[in-house]
């Protein structure tokens, strides 16, 4: 059984390592622009009888990519940035009729992907959307929390990322493109427009060593898919911050620069693409910081059980880049072995059995320590009650 991994940056490398160590596959193929780097990564794998190889591919070439996908049990897409590559890869998977797992965290692209649901069902394949850390692990934790309730009213997801854990250039481009301006949150049955790293400031306690942090609304897909999966909820949000928090402002400023600079910038006497300049600058500034690499995730779900208001909370700490590639690999193994049977474009919280997934991630792989608790809350308590944003989309 063959798995194809697209992309061999930090997240792709992590997925490859996990698929090799834990996956049910006897062949791993890496499709990448940098074959030499991928072969170096594959050369460090040893101890199991798994065939490994790397092929040069442009993921925007649908016909060539579909040909490379042919014969694979599943494809894992780690080729960013998502706002550029997500949909072309999905269209190639539809053409090849091969299951796909991705780590998409771009909210605009999420709408485009969900629109492919009918085509995916017609092709008889599953496209497992946004199975990284956030979205991904956060969403499955929401499912685990919701399974302990009879009704769900509010869903709050949040994450913290260290500036010294920024991944590669593709992630920097995503941050600047998607987390620097307009974002969406779900309130009272409607999607509401907010501003990333500006609106919704809230202080949340994360596990040690991260601790308490001020988080803000950001342009992630969680509110979109969670409102789709749980149609009766009143509120769903996703909030985040970087450590140090000055990186939030830097992302906002660089995003404004890119949007307001349609023409190439002149830097040191030569013309440079604004996004390429901004992504390189963000990476350089982040790598120059002196903070631990630890990040964190947290979900809080409020609803009813046995007629009483109840809150369920899960949280975990660790590196978010590592926590992005491994969940995608777990999802790929579940798809390839028939543990996810649905077809179409699937959201993690709707398609994945939470207990099995979380066992694979936190027990079998020991990625991080998972914390959780449930408690009754006073009637009328709402995390969302104090915050109302009035701009509807």
C-alpha cells in the first residue's frame, strides 16, 4: 500500500517520519520541488522494510500531479502555502480518484474546498480537510468534548505559537495572507467579520510552560466548519497569539504592506515580490527572538447534560509545527485502512472518531500531555455573552 506525501518542509518531514514509523504503508513517495532535500530526509529513515522515493513535481500541474497520485491509497498534502496550492491539489486528487488529507488552515480556501463536496462524492473519494494542529487536533478535541454533552451551545478554540517555531516560507506566507486582516467568527447563527489580532481580546490560561496569554480572533477555518458540523450552536470562535505578542503586530503590518504594494518593491537596488520580501522578513525576525518553542492548544465547549449547563475543556502544549504533520499522518492511516468510510469533503470533527484519533496521537505517539476536565456551570454562564461584534457578512 502506497502513500504520497506532497511537500518536504518541516511539516512534511514530520508527516513522513510518522508514516514511516507508525503507518500501515509499504511504500512512501514524496512529491516535491526539492528532490535532493527529500532524498536526504528519506535517507535518514531506517529500521523498517518500507520502499521510499522522491519525485520532482509542480503541484499546480494538475495532469502531472494526478499521474503521480495514481495508485496511492492516500495523499497527504503538506505543500503550502494553502491559499495557492490547496485547491489545485484537491482537483488533481479528484481527477486521480485518490483519497486526500491536507493541513489547510486558510479560511477563504476552506469555502472553496467545501464547494468540492459533490465532486468528491461523485469520485468516491474522501478529502479530509484541515487535519493539522489548528485546525485539526482542535476540531477532534471539540468532538471529544461534544460527545460528553447532550446539546452544544458554544465552542471556543484557541492556540498559542512560539515565534521560534515558525515552520518554513510557506507558513510565513500563510500567516501574512490569512492572519493580517479580515477574519470570520460565528455568532447567533451568522458569520461575523472581525479583524485578526485586533478584535476579541481575551485572557486564557494554557498549560505550562505557556501559561496565561491574551488571544485574539484570527482568520482560521474553525468557526466555518464547526458551525457546519454543529448547526444548532450559537457561537464558535478561534483565537490565537504568538509569543512574543509583538509578532502579532508584525504580521498585521506585513499583511498591510503586501496588500498595499501590488507592484514589486525595490530592495537594495533590485525588485522583489512584496510577499516574498514580507515572508523572508517575518522569518528572520522570528528566528531572532529568544523564547521557548512551546505552543499550546485549548478547546472549551459549553452545552447541556442531564438538564444542567456543563462545560468541557481540553488543552495540550507542545510544538505546533510538529503537531501539524503528525495528525495528518494519523488521518492518512485511518483513511487508508478503512477507519474513515465517508466520502466527500470531510471536516475532522465530523469524520473522525475522537477516542481512536486521540489515542494514536497522545498515547501511542506520546506527542504531548493531554489535559481535560468537565464541570457544571451556573445557569446562563456564557463565554460569548460579553462580546458582540456587529459587522455581518
